[in-house]
């Protein structure tokens, strides 16, 4: 998870939360599970591990959540809860996109997941407003 944390930190520094969402739900990340998110690959196994392993995962997850929550707009009422929701959306979308054939459906899942994650940042705003550009960013 340290590599994952570094990748998220780099994406946040380079382009903020919008870029981090786009990088996480990219075709490149989907197609490279060996270099990708440990959470998306291993959560069911981590749940079966001893308490010490789950505690270490919890600590790393909370660190990532704090990184993301620090990037949320000040209007967000509970940044950590929103960050948990964003992570749940990203991880689930990546798992689904990897489970189906590398087809248009997989790309649609990535795009829908990115849109859903961005919608959690500021509900009621569209991708264009969140991305700060015309047309928004589609993963």
C-alpha cells in the first residue's frame, strides 16, 4: 500500500483530486493489476488475515483517507466520510472494470466510477464544474 499511497500523493500534487481519480480509474491502471492498487486486488484476503495484518491495513487506509480529505473543498461537511465514499467508489469500479472483458463495458465502468467519485466531492455539481474545465475529465 505504500506504493499506492505514493502514487495518490503524486497525483494529488500534480493535479489535485480530479487527476487522482482519473489516474486511479484509468485503462492503464485497470490493465496493470501487478502495479496497481493492493486494495482492489486483496481486500477479500485481508479480511481473512489476523488482527495485526488488518490493523496495518487500517493504518495505511486512514493515511490515504486523510490525504484525500485534505484535498476536498472547505464546504465539505465531513471530509473523512466523503473520502471513504470516494475510495469505496474507486475500488469497486476498478474491481468491476477488471472483472469484465477489456471492452467498451469496462471503459464505461471506469467512466461511471470516476463520475460517481467526482459527484461525491460536491454533490449537485457536474464533472465540468468539478474539473474546472469544459466537458470535465473522463477516465
